[in-house]
């Protein structure tokens, strides 16, 4: 791809729906936090730290990929640090010209090394994002994540907090983690409560587990979007079902290769899904862990799956339509995006 097109993609206004706040913490930011808040790390050498939290090539499985998050959990020693992390992540997204962003995070993970109350964590995360919104051209909504490995009781607590802050910066909930060990049906009770409270729902499914998990996530958990959903590529009947249900798939190309959800990039079914009429969005998942940007992922899609510039522009508008951001925010954003994209 020529330099002019690369610069066009970098400057293009973007919409991203599947990005983990914790997975945006770079070695540089972690090192800054450690120095400013006296956090003990295994190394204060930047290159050594990168090797601990960044995927080198690919991992053997989703579980091995998730192990990269261990030291990232040290980035939240105080609520001030949490606010700073949130601000920096949103700022960096804005610098990549992401105009509408959904960030998801786990209060369980962020409080593992501290005694932070979940409500206080949420306030700090929201405060950092609101500051970034004031300084940059970006709209941010938060999805609170339920970790499969933590069980039902914390899941119900997450739903309660999300319901209390719905419309105040929280736009939905997510279920993530090891789906082979903890299939979606274990969390039906929590998601029924979520549906009763009118919460938007996305679920990681069909990434580390089979396509059956996708159907359960939609039918029993009420998922309006599916994180990844790659396994339906094995079953045309399921592909047709997801297409006809108009359930969007949140696609993360590099992440899917690194977690061995697909054996290699060429095997990824993103183009197959798109041509089949399945709704999709392109996303980064955990850009600091994967050493990518949203712009680089869009370029990857164009170079390897023959997505045209017009198709990429269309996917940005599709992502806005699929977003859980409040309707009034989307109504303000859409004409601005349409105008800017039309001029590219």
C-alpha cells in the first residue's frame, strides 16, 4: 500500500466497538505509573517490560494470550492512576482519529491488586474519559465486563452497577474470558437481570469455544452483538442464522491470529462474513498487547482481504449504527462522520 493511502487511513474518522481498556496499557504507560506510584515491576527496562506484556508473534492459545495481562494489572495502584490510565487511553484513541469509541473494562481485574471499590473505579474511569472528551474530538462509552472465571455472584454485582450507571457513561455489559471452561449458560441468571434492566449486551463467543456458544449467547443471554464469533465460519446454517438475526460480529484480525482462534491471517473468515451479508465491525481488541493500532488493523484488512477504501468507510458508519452509544450522541456524530468520509 502506498504512503498516501496509509496516511488517508490514519487521518480518516473512525468508530471502534471492541477494545479493552486494560489491553491498551503500553509498556511505556505502565512504566510511568510504576515510577510515579512506586509500583514494583519485574523490570524497569522498557524492552524487557514489552516482552512481558506484548505478544511476540503469536501465542499457542487464548489462555496464553490472556496471561500477558498479569503485569498490566499493576497499573491501577490508586484511583488517580486509574483516572490517568483512562485519560491516556482515550487520548491515544483520539490521536488515531477514533471519533466514537466503546471501551470495556473489568472492575474485578482492575481491583485485584488494590482495595478499590468498584463504584470508585468506575468514577475514576469516567472522569479520565470525560477529560479526554473535553480536550479531543472523541465520544466514549463504557462497557463493564463480566469475567467468566469469577463466577455468578460478581457477575450479578457488575449487572447492578451497570444498571445504576446506564446513561451516565456506561452503555452496556460484556461477558469475556475462557469460554471453554466457563460456557455462556452459566451466566443466564445474571444476563436475565441485565435484560430486565434494559442493558445493552455483547458477549465474547465463538473465539475460544464452539459455535454453539454463539447461539446460547444470543438466545439465552440476549446478546445484541458477538465479540469475535469466528467459529460460525464452520457452519453455513449458523452463518445464515446470525445474518438473518442481524447480529453484528466484532472482528479483531490480529488478536484472532495471536490467540490461535484462526491458524493464520489468510484463514480468517472476515471477507467471507462480509460477502455473506453478516454485519461486522473491525476492531483492535487489545492493541498494546498486540502491538497494533486501529489504523494498522484497517490497513491489514485492505491489504489482505481486498477491502476497498469505500468499504472501510462504510464499515465505520455501520459500526456507529451498531454502537451502544446513546441515540442522541449517534445522531450528532453521524452527519459529521458522513461529511468527513465523503471528502476522503
